[in-house]
C-alpha cells in the first residue's frame, strides 16, 4: 500500500446507515480481519437495570450506612470538590468518604467504607456481599447491547470479549446454542490471535454463579493497587492485547475509575513502545462537546462520537448495524439488500456517504465475496459507475498484496 492509499485509509469514515455516526474505516477493516477486541464497562449493563459505579456506591451505602446515603443521594451528578455538602450529622470518617465521593473516587470510597466497617478491604466483607447482592438482584437477563456485542466479538469462529463488569450478562447474551467460557483475573488466558484466546474475560473479577460462594473482585483502591501496580496482572494483559488487537471501549466515561486505571496502563506503555495498535472508544454526549473529545484524544484514544439521547439509543443502532454488516458473521440478506439500495441510482447522483458505504462493503470483502457482490449489483442493473468502482477496489487489493 503506497503513502496515498495509507493516508486515504486514515481519513476515511463510514456511516453504516442514515443518521448513524461515522466509524473510521480502518477500524471496520480491522474488525473484518478479526483484529478488534471490545472492552466493556458498566454503561452496557445499565439497560439491564444494573448500576454504574457511582450508583453502586450509593446503593451500598443505602444498605450499610443510611446516614451517609442520605447525603450522597442528594448530590447531583457532576459535582466537584467545591460543592457545599452538609456533613454536620456525620463523623469525620464518614465526611472524608463523602468528600472522596464528590470527586468521583468511588474505588477509594468503597475501600474507606470497608476499612471503617470491617477493618479490611478484601475477603467476604459486608461491602463485597452487598455489591454481589445488588448485582444479582435483577437476575441474569441481558440487554440488547450484550447480545450485539457478543456477535461483534466473534473473531471468526472464536468469541473473545473483555469486560471490567462483575455481572455475567455478556455470557447470557451469547447466541442460543453456543458455548462461551468465563475467565476472571488470574485465570484469563494470555492474549494471542490463536483460537485458545477466547471467552468472556473479566479483568476485574466476576460474580460466582453460586451466590453462596465468595467472588474475588477488583473493587476498592487497594484492589486496584494490588492488581495494577503490585501484581501487574491487568496492565500486562492490556499491553499484550493492545499489541495484537485494536481495543474498542464501550460503556465508559473518561473519568470512570476503571477507565482511569486502564488508560494509564495503556498510555504508559504507549509512550515507551511504538507497536501498540490504535485504540477507540464510543463516546456519547447530549450536545457537541469538543473539549471532551480532545480529552479522549489526549489519553491516546480515538473517540467515535454519537448522540446520547434516549438512553444511548444511537449507540445500539450503530452496533446493531455493524453486527448485521459484519464480514465475519453478518447477515448476507441484509448486505445484499444494502447493495441493491445503493446502486438503485447512478453513482454520480448518489450521496457521498452512499458511495463510501458501497466502496467499503466491497473493499472489506475477500475475492469470492467481491465476485458475489458484483453479481448482486449487476442483477440490480447497477450503472457503470458502481461496476467501475468494484474493479478499482479489486486493483487496490492487487497492489496491496504485491507490496
């Protein structure tokens, strides 16, 4: 591939449907090659009525310390340490926990609460029992996003997906009749492109399917220190994965405690090594926010922005369409219908987004699939402009293969 082709690939973005946010084509092509690894945060489980980290902390206090819960439940999202909080009814230790909560240090808050109630931050503490109870309370019914992500996690006969969530909703969202293994913490297989690197990989631990058994979870600040700094279990895994796959983050905000640790782990290695692949995140806001986008970029992550209205409905639409059009396990009927729609009018009269989508569907295909799609286009009476594009893209592949 010459420099002009490389530059074009870096700049091309593809909208997979009308009104859907554009995705960099280099990411779509990497996915078609089985070189994408999704990393999922608490945001994907909120449609299944599970809490994010902030809500989880509030729920734990509701069960274990109603006095602090009364204070925390009155705080709006987005407060900072300048927010005036009335802690007159609380002890100094409780007030310190509230102050940490206002700056979003939820892992620190839970660690402080554990030390206050149990004088420890590990084992079967009151806090950990309540976290497990809260996550189990709503059963094991996955949301649509879990099912869609499990389809996208198929690397070509092998399903691999990473999550910092403790719940087992991704496993529950697998295709009916298929099997997928669960791995957590030290049992997670080392990243490789081979088929043995498979399963739902819970890098922060997973709830045991038996509610009577203890689950080791990365929950408090001391847990993060243990697994990120002392043992380096998670950073080493993430670094190896980032060398082999394009990491795609879904369900995080930039300031989530798990995301801060993950980003620091990747950014530290990215500054020392040049073999890490590009990382991406799906990032939703209710209005344009160029500052937040630059924040992600400064952390070494390429943001894919979408409208967060209607409980992130747009994200579900993007992921659904991506799964439908997947080169690995997409729906051929959907792809063929899209080709027929695109070639209905002359290429010269088609919107640029339609031409780009057509070219992408051809470009990401192997030789036999390009022949098949050429036949679909011909039978739909595509004009020479569309057919010429197929030939041009075929020549691109030949040049790439020779170089």
